[in-house]
């Protein structure tokens, strides 16, 4: 497996503190940002309502207060119902298990040990959208427990989850993206998920999904591409630069930070730089440095520096977009990190180096 380090960011917490449904940590070690905002999607569990069936609330209250033997028996019966000849029994059992895994972290281990994972995976391939959604989401909720991830993958969940990304309703697609994110927190799963066809579908969700879908897709893409060169190339080939640039250019989208973080792990690839420039990314990044938040500026500067370091042509394009004045302002600002200021100063130095018109016009210097 070919892996590499992300450009200058490490999204901490992707593989730590996840057992039993703990929340994702958020520390970007080159960006000392701790403003309490959520850059990426939590994907801590499905964010659905309770969808109460007539007796489900009372049953869950019973389970919450029952002794261990009774709770295990209740879960075992639900697992048996997943394979019932009655589709209504299957729907009821899938919903109950989904919500039990959502609401009580300790239930995630109980449900997995009761043998629920394989029949739930089978439901993901159902043509019934309700069954598919609940199968996907139950697997997402079970994947919040680190102990379950290996069993979920070894039971064959990746390909059905990818199919749900393609054929599911909006909730199934979003929760499939979150489930794949959770499974990708195990490093060796990243290549398998990438080779399953997930990345073009996640790019499509990033471009065409609702806000939650875009957020979930960006989180999954960041995780899948952060350390795996093969996945970066798949994302670029799938046309990821177009939606990333469009989202970064729309300050009202609440996706500027998220898109820029994804871009930051892709731009180390030469093909990604070319695609970014072709999609009009340079003017957008310069605008972020001019008008974006402090965090957005500190993400954009290293990206532009990465683009410019080995290309006189790209330096010329960045300079012509008027990048030097806002970079000077950033480097002299009282706010922001020292590292960001140093990168801004380095980029200014590059942009001020002599550039001949002939060199700038020559493709051989890209």
C-alpha cells in the first residue's frame, strides 16, 4: 500500500478516541485553531429522529432498565427477526437495532456479539429503501465501536455501503459516507474502500448532495485521501477539483474550510495542481486570503505555496491575481499563527522573484 503524509495538516482524532462512540477530536497541528467550530462532519451516529413505532419506545425503556440476561435475549430476538420471512418484522428489527446502537454505546458490542452484523449488511442491498436505510445506519452506529470495525469489514460491508452511496435515498447515502469514514479510520481499509469505487461516488455527493451530504462526503474524502496516494489520484480523476473550487468560492456555503482542507491533502500531487488551476482555483484561493476568515487564510496560504514552489508559471498567475498585498497583511497581522506568517513570507519571497514573460508563457516551466 502506498501511503504518504498529508501536506501540512494532520486531522487528529480520526483513529483515536473512537471506541464506544466517543466524539472526534479536532486538532490541526499546523493550524492552532480551537474556536469550537466543527470543520468536518462528526458522524458520531445517525442524526435521525426516533421514528417511533407503537411499542418501540416502551421496549427501549424496558431494555434500558432490564438486567443483562433480559437485554441480551431482547437483542437476540431482534437479530433473528432480521432474517424473518416477514418484511415488516425485518423493518421493525432493523429500526430497533439501529436506534439501540445509536442511543447506548454498550449496546453496540452486545448487538455485534449477537450476530447482527451479517444480516444487517444483507439489508443494505435490499431494494426496499426503508430496509436499506436502516441497514446502512445500523452499520454506521455499530462502527462507532472500534471493536466492531474489523468484523464489519471482514463480513463484507464495504461493497454494499458503496452501492448504497449510488442507489440509496439521501439519508442512506449520507450515512453510507459516514460509515465508510468510520471504517477508513483503520488505515489498511483505506485502499480497499478506494478500490471499491467509493471515491467517484463521494465526489458526486460532494457536488450534488445537500449540506449534510457535502459535509459527510468531504469528511470521508479527507480521511481516504490524507495518506493514500492512490486515493488522491482517484479523487482528481473523478473531477473533485470542480466542486472543491465551487464550494471554496461561495463564502455562504459554510464549506470553504472543509473544501480547502480536502484540497490541502490533494495538492501535493502534480495532476491535482494542474486540475486545480484549470478549474480556476488560483483566483479563488487569492480571494480567500483577501476576504476569508483567519482560519481560511491559514489553510489557503500553504496550498498556494505548494502550487508555486516548483512553477514559475503558477507564481506569475498568483502574483497577477494580486496576492502579494493580502499576503503582506497576513504576515504582519497580530492575529494568526507564527507558522502561517512564515509561510506567507516564504510565498511573498517566491512571488517577488524575477519572472520573465517568456518563462511565464512557457508550458515547459509548469
